């Protein structure tokens, strides 16, 4: 076992025949003692693809420097354990690209009360409805996680995709009051707020609104109109990924 330096300090998980892990504030690398079979069952493939893709999501989130996962385990472990509800994309073994924008991705996890939000329209304008009132929001530190799916088609016709995430601090001035004449999804909350702008209609963007207090946060998931990921969740994508590992057992 050796201490990792340089680029490996920002990596966790399996990297080829190596395992990169953190112990305290130091990063270490050692030969992997887990030798996975080439042929996989469907369950093994699902677990491997979910873990591999969640590692890519973690790297994208960690690059923001705004990671809020509170618990007894390190943030990375908690991120991996709570991000099990999004669809599983199936990527071939030797794909070394970025991550996919998935609905329901958890961007923060902690004991603060969660914020409710969903995409919609306010007077014909794309918006992110929230269940926040102005008086409640004025007492909170709010961060908006903005996720963008970037896709580039290579000369061979295949796509190279990456996920970028940026974090924007918000104040009550960034919100608009939902008009009382408009039917809001949070109509049981009087005088709710919304974020309005063209980007909330962008089919390649997603959003997560997080309440933080010191190092604590609310549990929040991504909402998105993006369906690009769906092409990697089909039976065809599963079989292509399985083939790259030598096929499925029993088939």
C-alpha cells in the first residue's frame, strides 16, 4: 500500500487493477484484491454499472467543492449508499467518458428539513416552483445546484458525454412570488416562491435546491427534463455492456 499523490488524490474506487481509497485526509492506492469474472449475471452487471456510474457522478459533484453529506460514514460512502434510486445506465467496459444527468440523483443529504420543488411554468415562463415562502427563505442559506449534460458526437458516430455541475448561492431577490391567480403545485402553502428563467425549460439541464447551515444540509434530489440518459437504459444498451465483459451468464 502506498500513499497517492497528484491526480490520484481526487479519485476514489477502482482504477484498473488498483484500488484508491481515503483514510482520514490521506489518499492511498493498493493493488486490487478483487478479481471480477468476465461473464456476469444481470444482477452483477447492474451492480457494477451503478457503482461505476455513481463514481463518475461523485467526481462531478466533488469538483464543485460544495459537498454536503452528513453521517457516520465518509461523504463518499454516504453518497454511494443514497444514490440507488436513479435509473442505471449501461456503459461498455472500456468507456472512460463522463457521467449522465439522471433524475432523482441525490445532491445533498443531512438532517435539515427538505425543500419541495418541481419544474413548471409561471405565467408562461419556465420555472422551478418551490414550497418556500419569502419569510422562510429569508432565514435560510440556499444553494442552487445547476447540472448540465454536455454531449459531443465523435467522428465514428458515437457520443462522448460529460456532466458539469455548478453551485449558485441564492437570496430572496432571486425568486418571484407565484401569483395568487396561478394554480401552484404547492397551493396549500400561501405565498410560495419560484425561480424563473429559460434554463428551467432546457432539456439538458437539471436542478437541486439545497438548504445549508454550517456543514449540515437538507436531503435534496435533482429534478430535470433531460431524457438523454434513456438511450443507455435499454435492453440493447444492457446487452452491449454485457458483451464488453464477455457476455451474461446463463444466456
